[in-house]
């Protein structure tokens, strides 16, 4: 079974009905209905109710449905989880994760709410948003803290504040943190998701930032504007030569399975499990790009 693609994760304010309704039109792999930064304190309750209603009634097609909830140490955390779990989002993205205890506590709380709602344990997945120096330092422990965790994301704006730095176009102040998040996620077998690029009018800068994220090993990018989605998908789209080679690897692997052959070779190169997995990933992304949808294939 192919793994779900998370090249693009589009943030949508949880208090904006028009943007919520239109979110799937732009074909992001994931939609993040935001109850944290995008929502003022006096609008938290109304936004939560709106997001729950949207999850219960709207058709988002094949997009993965995430909700960014408020951090564990805020007064909105418990109400967010209690209200959202019965509405069955695919993923809850927990803001400001700094330790494995944040995830363990959240996992147990979600499990309690799943039982109350009559849902199987593990129905709602988790993503950890790492946004501080402490979070980056603990990234490897956070990434393995729960089987419910499917990804960790990096947040540059709060991170630069926490290290008393400023975000620059070159991004050298983020290199260590980005690399730490990628290594932690990949070692744990989950997806690393890169930070947002806030200047929505700087498309060349955004494209360069996405290319840098891909090169570092990120599975995808958080987006703050719908037009960023197509750029992300274009950068992550495999070349025709990459697809051709990947399809040959998969064909050879399928043939070897059918014949019970233990050794697989393509163009004189031995093919093992990681190469087959990489080939499958390339084909998955190519199919999603060809269909115009970031879907599980």
C-alpha cells in the first residue's frame, strides 16, 4: 500500500467559512484548519465550532484533513480535543511541542476521547509542530514518542524568536534546526514537514525555499496561500527519467516476486528494499502530479 503524500499542507483559518469551503479546490495534499495562530483569543470557541461543523458536513475530496489545535499548556487545548475527536479529522497538529511528554499526554487524552466517542483507538493521528529551541533539541525523542505520530513539522518564526535571531532569506539560522527535524523524522519513519514561507508575493523566493527543503529531505511544505500549492507540487514532481527508472525497478521487483527470485538487478545494479521503496515513492508522486491531486494512490 502506498504511503499518503504530504507535499503540500495548506493552512486555512478556522474562523473563515469561505476559505474553508474553497480549500479543496486548490488540490493540496493536506488541509490544515487552523485554530491556533490564525484565530484571536476571543474567537477560539466560535472557530472550533465552525471547524467541527465543516468536518461533519463538507466534502474535501481526497485531501487529508488536519486541524492545528492550541498547545498543551493553553486553556484551549482540552476543549479542542474534546470537540474535534468525535468529528474524526485525519490528523491533529499540536502546536508548540517541546518534549515527548507533550505528545504522550496528548495521545492519552485523544485515546480517552476516542473511547467516549466509540471510535477505535488510534483513529485520529497526531503531528507535532516543533517551534522552539527546546523542541528542536528534543526532536529525536519527540519523533518516537507515540505510534499515533505520523509527522513532525518545523515552525521557523517562533524558532528564530526562541534563539533570539532573525529569519533571513538565506536561512542559515535555520539549517541546523531543519536538519535536526528531518533526521529525527526519517529515523522514526515518519514525515518531516518544512516551515511556511510568509512572503506570498515572492514566488521566486518561495520556489527556492521549497527546493532547499526538498534537498534537505523534507517530505513537504506548509503553505499559507493557495497559490503556493502548485509551486510545491511542481518542485516535488519527478522528472520523466526518474519515473522511467522507478517503473523499471518496480517491474523487476514484481517479476522477482512472481518467480521467487531472491536477487534483483536492474541495469547491472542490485536492487534492495530501500531502492524499491524509493521507486514506489517516485511513482506515487508522479501519479498524484498527473492527476492534479495530492492523494494516496
